[in-house]
C-alpha cells in the first residue's frame, strides 16, 4: 500500500518478474493511504510512503520493527537517512529529518541512536519546490531570486495552485508566507497552534480574494492545471515538471533561495505481516535497493538511497544529468520512454549533494498535526 509516486505498474511487473511471486499494489492519495494503513494494518504487508508518516504508523502500532541484518545492502545505504546529511558540513533541515525516526530504541521509542532494529528501510527521496511557466513568469535565478514567496505574490493572483495534502501543503504555504514577511515562525518544522492560526488567516483571506486557482490532489491533476493554463505557478513534484516539458510547456522547477521541502521514502513492514508474507516482504524491500528500481525512479527526477547501484542501470549521460547536475549531453528519455530532457538542459538546483544540502524543512508530522488538519479542511471548505 502506498502512493502513485512509487507504486507504478512497470515497477510492479518488474518486481514480480525478478522475485517470482505475485505483488498487488494499492495506491491512494497520501492522506488516504496513511489513514487506512494506521487503522487497518491487516490490509497491507508493505507500506510505502514518506518518513513523516512514521510517527503516525508507529503510535498506531500499524508497523513492526525491521531487522537490520535482513537488509542485505544496509551498509551501502548512504548517510542521508542515517545522519540527515550526505556530508558532515551539510545543514540538516528542520522537522522530521529521516534519521530522527529511523532506529527503534529499547524502550520502544524512535531516535537517531543506532540499534539493530529500524522502523523503515530508506529508499526513494527527493526535494520538492514549485514550478512556474516561464511564458508567464520571467525565469529567476536558482538559489538567488527564486523564492517560495512567489506562491503568495499578488502579481500571480488567480494563477496559483497548491498541493492538497495537509502535511505537505502547509509547509509550502508556511515557507511562502514567511518569505513574504506575512508570518514569522520560531521553528518552521514545529508550528505552534498560534502560528498555524496566523498562517491560515492569511491563506483564507487570499482564497476569498481569488488568489488560488485550485488545490490539486494528484500529479496528473497538477499537470492538467499547468497544461490548461489554469495556473502559472504551483506546488509541484518532479515528474509533473518532466511531463510538461515533454509536452513543450516551458515549466521551470524552482530552486528557492529559502531552501527546499525535503522528503524521504520509507518501506515499512505491517504489524500484522508474519510467516511467509513477511519473508516475501523482506525480499521486496531488498529488491528496491538492487539498482533497477532506483534507475527507473532517477529517470523521473528521484534519488535512491544506494545511488551507485542505480548507476549500474543508467547510461553515463543519464548519471551525469540526474545525479551530477551536469548539462545533458544528449536528449534523455524519461521512465515512460518519452523525451524528458533536451540536450544541453541543466537540472535546476544542481547536483544531488547540492540539492539535498539545501533542505529548509522535511515533510513532518508536527505535535500540532491534528490541529493543522482541522485548519486545512477549513481552508478547503470555507
């Protein structure tokens, strides 16, 4: 069970072929899948989503510990999920950096202190920002003039889209509000109820003023918003930008000067998964780290926790563009076999280490999460 980000039919078929047993995918929106998984752990064997879901799943007793010794390539997994950064000199973004939730302690809590038991297997990850159509909005400079504040800029009134996911969209909105000096936050990864109230006062007012053209629920819907001209700027995920560029629509994926919103994918084991199903679940989780799947995801702009294994399945041209941040030496095909990158294009934000070194905040389930949900649904219905 998971989201359409990773639960793609090509991946399911390849995993079945390589592993030799049937695999069924059940994909929902991120909020829906988290709700079902946390209340019905018997409905899945493996859960795939983002590290911010771990707190909810763990507190609900929906997932069980994973034996680190059964993850064959554990030692090869890079340091991002283990320490929160790829190099010692990198800053760690605010909020639920994945290493904070990784290891299971003797008292049953989750922490960064190394143990033999983990709450998830780290795999796909990336940084998110917003995309904008450069025929409408002049192209900015990465890390200099591009700003989250553009999402709330009055110049783009009526042409702005947000992602309709409370645990994600709230940080896009908070980064934008803070960039414009509309609201200040003591810790953007842990908003207080008062800060949430002040943020939503701004958002509700803007909605009533017609600032937002819509809130999208899926990557295809975000593509349609931009393709149709309904929006000129919106929260976006990497595959949507590649899809639009493949259509000839000049959408730039911003490298905001305030930093990205980061996320790290998790593979979790259901608390109800046992015996043979558990053995197959371990094989499936291990399969994700072998390389083919990581390369498939790279062609959509995503990273994997063992990059060198993915590199074995990428051409040198693909590796230099997607991971090294170098100009494309030739046209590059996306995962679906269509041109996603034109020769000479440069990946916005630079190389893997540069992009993951500029995380402002990680997708996070805050202590005020339940209250933020209430305010988010008020925004939708008001």
